[in-house]
C-alpha cells in the first residue's frame, strides 16, 4: 500500500509535469501561430455568418432580444392604460349615479343604466 506521503508526492510531480508541458506548448511558436490562425478563422466565420444573415434580411439573436424587450415594455404600458381606463370608467359610473340620485333628468338615468350594464 502507498502511504499518504507517496500519494501527495506523486500528485505534486504530476502537477509539475502538466505545468511544464503546458508551458512548453505555450512557448512553441508553431502552436501559437496555429492557435492564432484558428481563432482568427473562427472570428472571420462568425463575421461572414452575420453578414449572410443581414443579407438575407433575417433577424439576429440580438435583434430578437431587443424586440422582446420592446414588447415587454409595450405590454406593461398597455396594462397601465387598461388600469387607468378602468379607474376612469369607475369614476364616471360613480359620478353618473350621484347625478341620478341628486335628481337629474331621465336622460341622465338612462346613461346610468347603460353604464351599469357595461360595468
């Protein structure tokens, strides 16, 4: 059986070996230039994709996100308008009732009846 000291020593040597390998790979000019070209090619491909999507007049993900935000904003504003319209309607019904109770003419009473049916 291995002692805990043997395991930690083996682990330390393994970590050191991996570190040295990574350092050697990073210092290798051939690997560095290959990685640079690969990353550059990926960016050029992404740029070409964006151009193709634009040429086809298709929406990008960011366009969809902006549209979604605008729709949410519009929905919130519509809800506020609906709430305010309900408040105004309630105020109008209450005012019509008070007017009818105060002895308004029959035309006013018909408006109260119509507003009661609508509410």
